[in-house]
C-alpha cells in the first residue's frame, strides 16, 4: 500500500511540475534558479524525493507562491481527482503488493502522465457515482480478484489448518466435533461464550454472533443450527490462531473499515471451512460423487449430512478444491437471496475463475434470467414452503448462453415462509472435454437442459415461459441498428 510519505512526495512533485509549467520554466531553468541538479529536480517531480526546507523556500520564491501553498496537500482543480485518490482510504489501504504491484510503479505512472491519469481517474469516479459504488464494493471486488488470481485455493491456509489440528490434538473426522473448538477458545484464548444475551436483541435478528473484544466474550444467537455455530466457532479460532488483528466483530453485513478487515475475514472463513471439511477426505468424496453413472441429488445431500455443514459452506468449499484437485478452473459460484416471496432476487456473492463467466451481477436493476436454476429452485422452494416450511431443494441443469458456452450448474436452495428469506447457492462448471472426463453423469438425460440469458431485458428467446420483463434492451438495439442503416443509406445515396 502507498505510505503517507509516498503520497506527500507525489503530491508535492505534481504540484511543483504544474507550477513550473505554468510559469514557463524548463526543468533546467528551474533547477539552475533553485541551485539543484536537473536529475534531482526530476526525482522530486516524480515523487521519489522530497526536498529540504531551504530548497522548498527557494522554489516557492522562484515560482511566486508561499511556502505553505507549495507544501499543502491540495492540488489545483485540474488535478483534484488525483489528490482525492491519493488521499483516499481506498488507495492507502489497498495492498498493492498482494497483486504483484509495487507502490512506486503507481507513483511513477501518475507522475509520468498526470493529465492522462487525471482524466482516467475522473472517469472512474464518475462511473462510481453513477452506479453508487461504495468503498465496500471496491474492496469486495478486489477480494474476488485476489481469489481468482489464486484459483481460490490457498495452500498456506490449508497447511495452517493441518498444523492447528496436530498442535491441539484434535480429531478431524466428519462431522467435526465442534466442542473441540469451544474448548480451544475458552482454555487457550480466554473466551467466554454466551448463548442467551443476543436473543434479547430482536432488532438484530440477522446477526448470528457478536464478539465483544473488551470482555473476550462471544455472543451466539439462541437457536443456531449446528452448522451455523460450527462455522462461527471455527472462524473465531482462525482470527486468534492466525493472529488476524483487523477483523469484523459480527458475522454478517459488517461495516467495512479497511481492505485488511475484508481480507482477514475471508482468511478466517476459509480456515473455518477447511477445518470442518478436511481436504483429503472431501476430495475423495467428491471424486466418488463425480464417478456415479447417473445424477442423484441424494448423493449431494448425503455429503451435506456427513460433514454437518450448510449448503453455502459446502459449495464454497468445493470451489477451493475443484481447480487444484480436479483441474476444473473454469467455474463460477453464485449466491442469490430473496428477502420474502415476490421480492427481487439479489446476487449477494459471486466468484468467477479463469474468465468472466455468465452469469454475473449487474447494477442496472434488470431482471435476472428466470431460466437460471438458481432462481428456478428458489421459486419452487417458495411453492413448497406454502404447504410446509422450511423447504429445501437440490438440482442440476445444463445452461447454454447466447455465446454458446454451456455450464453444468449444481444448485442447493432453501426457503422459509412467505415473509422469510430464501437463498440458493450454485456452482457452475464449463462443459468441455475436461469436464466429461471428470464427471460421468454429465450427459444423464435426467439433467435439465435450457437455453438461458443474462437478464430478461437483454434476452432474445422468443417463447420464454418465465419472462419477468419485456426485452427492452434488445428492442432498443434493433431500433438503433435500423436508424444507423437508414442514415448510412441517406449519406451514401446517389
């Protein structure tokens, strides 16, 4: 990440170069007037060096500005977006090194072409404003990119889990005995665990846990399932064992304060899932599942039962293992939520490995394709839940997109009553020769095959039985093409 000193040097250099150019000085002329070398002045303007006070005073006199004006962190209106970016928490906290980017390279890029970078940054800010993108969106997008860079598999975290199990002499047999985790939290890390207090806060009904750092006390909501409590305990162990200081203190929808907090929460969640679903054991079970001659949803249900985890935990965990152990790197993960019956479907989590797969999230308030199995199973669960709630469903579908890419989508969905939330989680695997070699049931006729699109507004399927909105974007493109053709004929007439 960019340090405060780097930001100060860069802003000073940008301001110095702008003033020099406004006053009509060449680098050589200003260097001579201020009694410094041209190379030293060049390093100052590029943000690599910061001059001593006497040199700053000399420069301010030559350029006709005050000492305070030259050393302030305020840039001119023309370069204001660069100043906003450099002083924002986003760039200060973003771990450039994690992506193989040296902060000095960012500094040099801005210093070499400030006007072009200013235009580029202004464009990004305008897009962010138009789509109401917040710092949280940026950090979460950066986290997804980080996961994609590593194929969502992190060897060091897998090894940390193995080491922790050996050090604490734990049993990793499925389902994982989470009383072991509670013992570690209490005896090793000094926790007290309360399962009653949080139940008194009805307005915080979505919170499953709250950690009170001053009291070293973990509050667990009464009525959590075994899977939910296991994950919370595993995550708390991870925060301590991995020494992750910047962390959220609640389990969901926490206000994001820094990228480190987002990253550490991901690491702790990864650790917890790897702890509850031991790598070698789960790989063997998935291999056996893929080797079946026919698609059988009960086999997937048996794995959920064996490991005692939630559908989301299980599906996210296999996205860790499929690229590394099965060579399946073209995959996506989606989580859809629906707050209550007839409410909009919201894509709350997504991950795409190797390429930007369809489907993906959009911020245009359009209607996601109802032919996606992710949404179809939520709808089906809602219908069942009218008679008996909660409802749970498992399904498979081969979805073919307009670009002819086809994915095997495995989906788990559940729904409560009409006024309670529903959710689905989906793993999509690109249908190619590699997948056929790995999954024997891929061509099972029992697996539904459908042509799908991204959103109803952009869909050209003429006979869609579940369309939720007219294809307005398709119609708009057709009108634009007709207009373009008419203009072309008019221009080229004669």
